[in-house]
C-alpha cells in the first residue's frame, strides 16, 4: 500500500467509533453517582448520615448511657378494674322501665353522693298479673270498709263488749290497711335506684324509657382517688417475689402497689391485683382499658436504662438502638433488653458505657433509606 493511502486510512479509523461484536458492547459503563451533599442517607454498612439541619428538623436527641444495677422486671397484660372497696354498680332488682329523676339521669363523669337517687324503676308486670293484683286490692278495700264499720259498732258498745274484741277489730283493721298499701304500691309504685357509695359515674347503660331486665347493670361508679389494675400471669410467679408494678399513664410511669394474688386460675392464668390511692388517681385511666403492666421483682440485674421509644426494629425485626458515633453519623446496634418500668427498658447486652443513644427521633432515623 502506498504511504499516502495508509495515512488516509488511519485518519478515517480515528474519526469513526469502534464497534464490538454483538453481545460484547463495552459502552454500558455505569454513570457516576451524584454527590448527595447534605441529603440524609443510609450507607451500605447501615450507618446513617444525617446533617445537623436534618437533626434539628426531626428533633433528634441523644443521651449518654452508663451501666448500673436495676431491679428485675416482668411484663404482663392487664386491665383497669373497679376498686371493690370504693367502687360499685347499680343494678335493677326487677324488670321494669327506667324513668329519670327531676334533674335527669346523671352523666358519665358526674359526682354522686351515697344514697342519691340516680333513676326510678317502674316495675313491669303482665296484664293478667296486674288484673289479679287489682282484684285482690278491691277485695282488701271492701274488707277494710267492713272492718271499719265493725270497729265503730264495737266502740259504741264499749260498756257491754269485752275489750279484747275491740283490740282484735283494731288489729284486723291495721293489717288490712298494711296489705292495701303493699299491693297498691306494687301496682302504681316505683323503685328508687340509689348510689351505694360516693364517687364518679363511670358508665351509664340506660336511657329514660328503656326496659331493663332483673339484675341488669344500669350505672357504674368508681372512686376518684383509687386505681386498681388486674394483671394475668401465665407462668409460676411466687407472690413473695413481687415488689410492685408500674403502668404508662399519659406518657408518665405510674407506680402501683402489689395488693395480692388470686388462688384460683382464670383461663389458665393467675390474676394479680395492683393498686394505689391518690388524689384524682382513679380518673387517670378509663375503666376496662387494657394495658401493659411492668411488674418489679426482687433481685438486681446490671444493664443500661434507656427510654422505651429509643428501641426500634431492624429490617430483620431485631431490637436495636441508634448510637451517635460522629456529629452527623448514627450507627445501629443490636441489643437484648428486659422490662424495667412503664417508661424505660433495660438493655442487658449490646451497649457500652458512654454510648450516646438516640432517645428521641429514633423511629424517624430508622426510616431513612
């Protein structure tokens, strides 16, 4: 090939793209990742990069932890119940219709005094029964009129009639009057539903005009200064090992005293009773609410106490906390924890003294991808 032709061929090859064989194209190189700058992001090793501005925005707060001795704990399911010594129910003694008193039925949350009339119960009876009572009442009234006239005649003849006959006539007249009053009250009278003790109305289960059965609960009354919680233990738990308990109420941990344990299983569980008295304590939690009861046991265990909201779940559903290892870096640490009280848990493995654990905003950090 002539030299000038060879130079021209090299120039053409240099100016045109080189193509590989089919399936061997080398032009699919990955584009460089953009620089995220101050964008929150999770690194491949699980560490989260969170700029200071983002930390302030989501309200991240950390707290250094140190190990210490804490009481052993156990978490049980429980519910709020009526204090049997300072609370109660108002039930209907017989079937009938509910009538409101002059000022109306009491509303839930209203205070009542012992003996106050909460409602009236008009007894319900069948037509045949009422007809029989009316016929009996008519007979008694007729007999009462005859007894009155007989007594009047005997009193006119008091000088010739023995005194014992006059006394017998007076006694018969009094007995007939009492029977008339009893049957007449059964026909037209009504029963007063009174408060058995002073307290606060927790629930009202009837409205004016409603028909209720015998023994049906109409009102529930709770003591405003007494809180009782019943917890169920499905494992053998000696009563001597129980010190007390605590529950979460309005974001706070509320301590309770151990009152006793039942001696009969209920649905294969042993009922444990906790309670406490204090001003307005009985109104902190509604009656019947289910909650977690943190039972304090005798003995000590060493660990790090952290707020309950600091513990989150990893993608593998393992308990973990976020630890601040640098001003803008947060590292996840898997932990083992136990119950401590209503507001805190005890980490027994996975932390070290001085670790700055995220105590607020941990759930938001956990969502960063």
